[in-house]
């Protein structure tokens, strides 16, 4: 179970990652595709 402080940090990380606008052509590279996947996992951890 996550502590409330951890949830606050995770929300801020998600907020920052979502503000980064990667050019669409970068999504063909696994490193950038994994960024979206990581954001989804972070959101799931908050549920």
C-alpha cells in the first residue's frame, strides 16, 4: 500500500511526464513507447 506522500509524488511525476510532448515519430522507438506505458503503470498504482 502506498503512503499518501508517495501518491503525491507519483501524481507530480505523471503530470510532468504528460506535459512532455514527444514528436510522434519518436514513438516508433521502444524507449519512447515505454514512456507512455510507464505513465499508465503509474496511474494504475494510484488506484
